């Protein structure tokens, strides 16, 4: 296999192991919650998925762990059942991970098909690493020990909207792009009315004003589905916020830190984002509007061009260990002037997650197809996302009530 991909696989595995290295064995079992998996199961699942596609599917190799499909096949094992499985011990699971990676790196790959499946396994592991960060946040574990740098400097405050002209635009993946997921296929034309979209995400200060104005108690601001969620969840403010005397704090893993006015609001769900937008006299962008605003009307992998993501351009890969100011990375804005459309926080859109015209499932059919029409589209990536995986066309999707993921949003003028 190409050397750069081998290096990526090693890097992904090092990140997987680093994200749990400081945890005790009992920390890997975790309570049964609908938004997380047992971390011990996650580790075995990562090895199983990579083995299934890179060794057994491509080469017809025998299983490295007989019976592993009865333990780790997420398509066949219901979520809640994963807590009752007779999982191997931590040391046995780590040994399985080691055997799988060694076998994958030593395998005689010869064609583009093997490159596709190795990249699929790589990005799958990257996604599960991000899910592990969410789990640590949910359970109030310490922040993961990732390599971090000082927050980027901020020169000016970014305000206002970018004006996008009406027209016909192209979104989605081209056939000559490198690896793409099936939900990105294929490039197609969309016709958009002119619109104005915020140059940056909504800040903590702005969302605090919504909270303090009673936004969570004005039913008129909420969709019917959103209000039902708010009442059932007894939501009064973002899930990780709390009052401390006359000020507000946000929980970041196991610590509470002062709310920083120019940080993006984070860990809010789609319903909360929509209610804020109505309160502000605005709306969420559609998925197509978001992608056009990120690309600048042309075709580019990143808002700033084709140069790979780096820590002078975006907040990714855990480089800074948390969200940074919405005013950072002004030099990496899209041609329309929108900043941080890659990294910092995933961004909710108004669009349900649906297939593009002519969709057909790839071999990993369970990735997209079961979630069409059920989940909501998000775009952009968060500080916890791996830089190598993202682009302006990359689509994420979650249930609209999820608050545990690293999500924020930007709005459009009505």
C-alpha cells in the first residue's frame, strides 16, 4: 500500500490508544447511555472493522479473532446489547488491535480497491476516535492528553453577513476526487436564491442573551418537535452551562471554566439552534447554502483553497484542546468571507440528511442509507475531528436532539 496511507493508519492507531491510555479498566465499561458505547467494545470494533474490510474482504484472510463478528459487528449487534457481551479483556483487546494493524501493514495490496478499503478503515477509526472524545466529555472524564498548542491570536472581531448571489451551483463529490463516502456522490447542480449567511458562528455571548431573555420558555420560538423535546428534557440552557454567582460557566470534560464571550456556543442541538435563530429573526442555512458559502461558488477542497488543513488555518485534530474564538483564522475565510467553515464546531443545518440524486450504497451499506430522512445534516468539522478526513463537501449527520457532540451553528438572514 502507498506509504503515506500506511503512515496514516499508524497515526490513527496511536490516537486511538492515546485516547484511552490514562483510563482505568473500569472506565472502559461505562454506564449504558443511548449516545455512547462501552469504550472496551469501541476498541475491539475498530480492529474488527479494519480486519473485515482490509484483510478478510480484500484478501480472503481468516479471522484474527474467531467469533469476532458476534462481538463487534455494529450492523448486527443492537446498541444496548453491547453491554452484555462477553468481551475480551483490555490486554486481549489491545493485542487484537496490534495483530490487526500488523497484518494490514504487511498485506500485499496491489490495486485501487485495496486503497479504498484501507482509507475507509482509516476514516472509520478517525470517527470512532472523535466519538471517544465525546464519551469522555459525557462522562466527565479528564480531557484527553492530546498534543495542544496555545490558542491562535485574534486581530479583529468578525461581524456581519456574507452575501451570496442567486445562481446555479454545483455541490457534492466529483468522480475524479480522491476517497469519497457514498452520501457525497455525486456532484449535482442546485439552484439557490440569493442569501446572506453569517460570516462566523453564533457566540456564547449571543446565546447567553437568548437564555437570559427567557428563550427556553417562549414556545413560539420553538418548532413543535423542538418544544416537545425541551419540555421532556427540562432544558433551561445549553447542557454544559451553569450559573456561578452572577456569571456563567461551561463544563469542559471534568472542569468548569468561565464562559468566554467570543467562543462559539457549543453542545447545543438543532432545536436549540432553531429557537435561537427565530429569536434573532434569522434562520439556519440549508445544507446546499452552507456548502456554497464554504466553497465560494467554485470548486475547492477547503474554504481557503487546496492546501491541506493546518493549525494556522483551522481548529482540528485536537491541536488546541477546545473551541477557540470565532474571530480566529480570519485569513482562512472562504472567498465569500465566511470563517471557520472547517473545524472548531460542527454546524447544524436546516436540512434533513437525504441522499443526493442517483445515490447508490457503497460496500459499507450501513454507513449512510439507514439514516436518510431520520437524522439532520451537519457540516464543517470540530476541534475533535481529524483534519485528513474533512473537506467542504463532507457530510455529517446526527439526530436533531443530540447535545453531546461538539456542535454549534451559524445563521442566515430571512
